[in-house]
C-alpha cells in the first residue's frame, strides 16, 4: 500500500498548492450560540405537576448532585403518593449522565438543550438550581434528553399472579391466588425504588420498603420482622388488604405498582410458622405489669391491641362471641380469598404470646359491661359491624330473605345452610360479591349449576366492589344487573319467589351526592328461592346496655372517640370497623393506637400515696 | 294539627292571603319540629342525633317561613324559587312507611321523616295545581319545592346511613 | 518533583543536567511528568512520573452501583472514551449473561469507529505539533469536531457519551442520521489528501519522524506494546480480528502494518487505520436500516441489581491499543474490584523511558505523541 509516498518530494510548484486554500471556506467554528441536538443532555427541566417528589432521581445520581427540597404550597397527598418535595441540582457535581431522567417513575424530569451558564465568582451559587419547567434561566429551551421507551429504566411491568381459572374454582373454596414463587418474588421485589410512598399511605405505616428490600436480599426472616413491626395480621393483610400502598406506589404512576400485598403473602408463607412466633415475640417486655385489660371482640382491631398490650407486659383477656377468633376476617371473607388456616396462623402468633381468648362469650348476655369495668383496669370494644341492614321493602321480613353477614358467618362457622337453587343478591359492594360467589360455589356443589342474580342501585362504573371481584364473580356465573332499585319481595305459596325491581334513571344529583331516581316503567322480576341483602352493616351496640349508652358520647350513630380511640369514659376505648367503617388494615392501625393509649393510661394509673 | 290530614288541606285551600298561607305552613313546620323533639328522648342515645337534627331542620324551615311571613315585601324570594324547581325523585316513593313502634332505629326514623316530607310536598303540589296563576299559586309551588329539597336531603342521609358499612 | 524521584548524581557540575517535561507542558498529551537527564541535547535517561491525573476511578467504581459507573467510565480516556464504555458494558454483560440485541451491536461498532477516527485526527494534530507544524493540529481538532457533532446527535453528549448500558445502548438513531454520517465521512475522506500533502508527505515531517523512537517487534512483544504501535513493528495483531467482539467478524476491513516501528511508521499506521474505520462505518450505515429490533435487552431495576459473582476480562481495540476491563463481582450491587488494562500505561511509562534514551531533546515529545500515550488512561 504505497499510496503515501514519503519519497515523493513534490515538484517545484508544490508550494503553489496553498493557493487553492484561498478558495475554500476556513476551517473554523462559529462563535455564536449553536442549537444543541435533539437528544442533548443539558440543564435540567422538571414538570412540577408530574413530579411526585419520590426522590428516585436522588437515589440513582452517582455524584450525589441532587438534593430534595421541600416546597411549601405544593400538593401533598400520601394517599395518592404525592410529596411536596422537588429535586435541586448542584451543577458542581452533576455530570449530565441523565440516569435521573431514565429512572424517573413519572417522567417529569428531563434534560434540556440549554448548555450555557456563566456567572461571576460572587454568583457561584447560581450553579445550584431548583429546576422547574422553565429551566435554569427561565428561557424556553426545548427538551433534550427526556423520558423515552428506549431508555426508560423503570421496571413498569408486574410479575403476573397465577390464579385458578373459573372452571377450576367454581365448585370449591380453595384459595384462588397461587402466590409468587421465589423467583417471581425476587424479580417483583427488585422493581421497588424504595421511595417510601407506600409507607406513608398505609394506615398503619407498614415498613414496606424494608420488607421488600429484605425479600430481594433473600432475608425472609428479616422481612417477617419488618412486617411484624406494625402488623400482626400479616397473613391476612397479605391476602385481603385494600392495599393503599399499591395505590400510592410511585412506579404505579406510569406502570403497574409493585405487588406489595403479594410480596407480604410470599414472605409470610415462606418462613416457618414456629419461627414467625419467635420473631413476633422479640422485644416483648420481660416483666408483668399486673394490669388487666379486657377486649371485646377478637377481630383485627381487638387482637392487634391485644398483641401490643401483652408484649408490653399486661394481662389481656379477649371476649369473643363466636366460637373462633378473627372477626370479619374469618366470618365475612370467604375461604377462597382468605383461607381460614392462614388466619389461624395469625391468631396462633397472638395467642402464643399469652393473650387469652374466651370464645362463645357474648358481652351483654353472658357478662355485662359493668362487670368488665369492675374486674379490669381498661376495656376496649372492637365489636365490628355485624348487623346487616335491610332494605325493608315489603316482604323483607320473610324467612327466605337473609342478610349477607348472617349467611357468610354461618358458612364460615361450618354450619349447614339450605342452599337455594336460585338466589337474588341485593347490593354492589364486596360483601355482596362475597355472598354471591359463596352461594355460587355451594350451588355448583349441590346442583351442578349456578343461578345467581345480583342487583344494585349503582351503575357499574360506581359499584363499591373491587373491579377484580366483579370480574371474577361474572366469570363464576353470577349475573350482575346494575342500576336497579328493589321494590318488593315476591312470594308464592308462602315461600320467597323473587325480587321486583325498578330501573334507576340516575344515581347522583348535580351536587354529586347519592340521590337515585326511579323509572317505574322499567320493571323487572328476578327469580330466586332466596333473597340476600348486602346493602350495608351497622354495629350492634346493644351490649352496652341503656345506662352506659346514655353516659357515652356519640357522633352520628357511632361511638365518639378521640384520635387514640378513647371514649369520653376514661376506662373505655373503641376501635376498628365499629368506629371508622370497614377496613382490616385501618382496624389494625386503630388497634395500635388504642394499645398505646391504654398502655400510657395504665402506666400512670398508680400515684404515690 | 297533623300535617297530611284532609282538614289541613282544606284549611290551606280556604286561605286567600299570602300571609295567611304562610302562617299555616309555619304551624305545620312547628308541629313537625315538636314531633321530632318528643321522639328524641324515646330513642336510644346513639341515634338521638337524628331526631335532634330533624327537629333542628324543621325549626329552620319554620324560621324561614316565619321570616317570609313577617317580611313586608314577600314577592321576590318566591318568584325566584318558582323559576328553578327542585328535582323530584321517586326514591322515597320506594320507601314504605312503617309503623314507628316503641324503639325505632335510625332507618325507621329516616323512612318516617322522608314519608312526612313526601306527603307535605304532594299536598303543596296539589294546592298549586288547584290554584289560578298568581302570587298564591307561586307560594304553593315554592313550598312544594322546599319540601322536595328537604326530602332530597333526607334521601341522601338515608343512603349514607343505611348503605354504609357495606364495603 | 517528588523527593523519592530525585537521584543525586555524582558528576561534575553542568556535564549532565535535568529537565522536566510536564506536568503541565503543552508538549504532552495530558498532565504527565517526564524527567529527563540530558547531556547537551541528548537524553541519557528518562523517568516517567505518572499520577497527576489520578482520580481514583477504580476505587470510585467500587463504591457506586453498576449502573452509576456508566457515568464514570468514559472519563478515563478523554480523546477516545467509547472503548471504555463498551468494554465495561461487555464485562457486565458477560457476568450477567446478557445478550445484546443485534441492532445495538452495530450501533456500538459505529460509535467505536467514529471515536477511533476522532482520536486519530486528534493525534495527527498532536504529533504534527510536536514537530512544530501547528496547522495540522488545528485541522485535526476542527475535523474531529464534526465527529463530535455526530456524537452529540447520536448520544446527547459530545465527548462523554454515556451511550452504552449493559444490554445495549440507550437511544436509537435520529432520523436521517445515516445521511449525515455519510456526508461527514465524505468530507473527512476528502480532507485526507490535504493531510497527506501537508503532513504525511511533507519532508519536514518525514525527516523528523523517520528513525525516531524505533521499536523492534521483539521489543514490542516484551514490553507489552499493543495497538498501532505494535502494528507499526510489522505484527498484524488487532483485537477486532484476532478476538472479535460485537459484529467485527461480519465486517470487511484491512489491518494496516508497517515495518520500521518508528514514529513515522506509527503515524502511517494510524493514517491508514483511519481510512479503514471510514470503510467500516460505511458498512454499518448501509446495514443499519435493514436491522429492526430493540436497542437493548431488559435489565433489572438499576437500584436493585446484583451482578452474579465472578470475574471477567473483556477487551476491545481502542485507538491506542488493547483496552480491557478486569471486573470482579462478589454477587453484590457494586463491583468488588475493577481494573482498567489501559494500553497507554505500558506505552507512557516503560516504553517511553526506553525510547527516550539516546534521542534528542526535541524528539521526546514526538516520541510520546507518536506512541499516542494518553495520561488519563495511565493514571485513572
């Protein structure tokens, strides 16, 4: 390859080659500003409406260039997963790698095409900025490197959860959800960016980032330990919690939220039950306080308080009207969602710490509140919402018309019930779905066929039940008719034959409050041997007796309690569904607050003589 | 004097002066208020708030009508009301009026209250239909709309109370 | 001068004397100190004193997540940053068992070769400047800037691209990029005759460069010389051909060699390599439109990513020689140890010291530039 001949000395006219350069453009760069490329990584922009202050950008920055700054006045909503923090960038550290952009869950942060900033020595602080959509100098430079599907590093997709198909599950009460295996759990746990929105949104502030991280690290006992810091109903919440955490998850803003509930289920199932009991006992007081606490109702609120109080050294007795503990978790939620044997484990952990439960003991019947007041130093009520409401349409008092809570209780207690060949359910909430799907299974077992009609006042878009419940109920053969108002129970030869309903024209008034209007011309008859009402529930407070009821303070039908669950009587607390409406994890949170309050009260009760 | 009774209907219909019509309406509201006031101590304390709230509502209706009756110039507020009628739902149509019984619960009290409002509304409506166009007819329409609004408020409260806690 | 590097000589005064080149001398490729002992204008001995550009990369990387290290790797060698990025990613991909999609491999090749061209223009200029010819230096920097424009479009950065990520690359090409690459390559190729006229066939340069700092093939192999410096001794060894990575085994290109092993040979090898790189890029530009598909394979959430335990050595051919990473993972989310096998470390230290002996003072800088010894890569 002798194309470059070093021996070629050129000719005499060689230097004249230079003249050709006069005709050429000079090789130089323009001094004026030049626009940067479309993908340029310049100074930061941040859309404050999209930004949720999750701090993921701060975590991934390799130069610690990002500081999260609290900006008062910005929206702050733990339930939705929004913080009033915004990232500030120190350009003395930033290397413009754009990892913050690629890992931002919402896609709010971007790099612009602006790249020039100069200042005097005295203005060096101007290199530390709190970027918003207007950019470092407030001049409108377009976005450069911004969120794109190519470079998006956020793990948007969730590990799918295997569930039983309708045909497999319709004739049994086995748990529908299969749970994650070790590999799925590892991958799902790895999606978490550890922002802590879940912790803020959880009613009992579970340490979800910690237990997710522990699962990812393979430290399952550590995960159980983190779970038990705030929630002794771990198996339960790992299956049926309303997962506010997932609603607030920052990854969930654009992708699927981390499956925090399924991860909790995984960790609890993976650790040996005896070991769980040992972990739950860690940190308990090694003394007995000598104080006695009575708790009415062995549900999530009562037993969480019992768990805390017994660990603090107090003597706790729980009085439970039913034959087993768990409250609505056992007697309201069917096995296919919440297997009883897992609930038994949660309860076993609590009783193994020394909590005494007296079953088949109904306060108000077997013993009075006055006696509890006399024999115990503090009393807590956690009696739940066990009275099913009725529409009280004509015929609602017939034998063939039942309340969903009563039926579900009977099925859970193992009592045999008369399985109707066809049934009509009134109601559109989760309880209605529970009873519909329970009866569907019983029908399949007894008759080989499901004939269930479910009617509700609301239209489908406003059903109170979870979307998954509605979908699964349909898959199991429940016929769902929305926007229908019950008018009358139909009878034939003294037996319930069905329900007559009118169509609901509109549900909400202009103010958005519930105010249905009917259309009598749109009348339907729904055939059924059994009509089940699942429209609402109330607390059965008859146990208090008239005298106590008069002394207590009430607020719109519910016991009035302060922020710690205490009534106006210094010895009486109330918590859970009866006080704040139905939700397991909120009941757990209540239980903790009540336990703290009782413990503080018991700790100062004795005075020096 | 019991609202809904045929005698009251005739009583109003025989009136011709606006002020006199309002006086009768006031006494109706007062009788309703007294009913709820009497009911309050008879019910259990946890639902006493309902009876007390209803009594207070009736008192405020009474005060409104009293104010109109005593006002020298009562044409304007009524005219405004006539132009914007309230929604008339049939929700409480579907609520069947029970016997209140000795120890009514919150659902029974609300059903009864809605029924009372409904009957009052119907009465004022039929009075309006039977009156020639004019200020008295406008007054009946106004009163009917007021009762409809009261009934609508009770329907919302009924839903929140009875259909709550059902997840 | 560090005390330990000072050796008092017992000689009559002003017979031998010492001079420093560097550490901030324009006659070197970066902050670097080279102490000369001279006799008249002949160098008797030289002592390389590296460390002025030591930023502690290898230790820094131990304290950062695998993904965070992407921002550090290009900064190890400034003129030719891409091989750093690519070989780090190859190491992580090897440890994790990641399969880079085909399109991404071609994009990486384009990026590597463009970087090679840019580095060679840079070194032409540098080498010319050490012989007192400054025009090619300005030309080299200016022509390199056109490539930096292409990088800016392709990666969002001109010098520090941070374009590679384990599993692939971070962005696909903008529309029309192929045409712009071709346009730039055409221009650059048309400039080569100018460089030849002004530099490579210029007798001033030829006389200066020929015979300056010769290395024999034997010496090159003993001293760990790689890259154009090795090929200038006649040995046809190039990692792209002898241990192919990415899609180099599907590309047509020559491996130029020369015989004398002196500065002149080294410059010529680079000059010819540049033309081959242009040829490679043209093949990539032609091929890319036919390759659809993703530009990276899925990786775990970077904040929760444990690379399986193990160690690997991944090498690429940079403009300076065999550049490799030795990465050790203990199964955690940060590297346990990383080590850069930088070609310049051999060239700038032991080779330079050897070659300096006996040469004239004005040739020392030329030797260093002709070796394309890059201090940032020596010091890390």
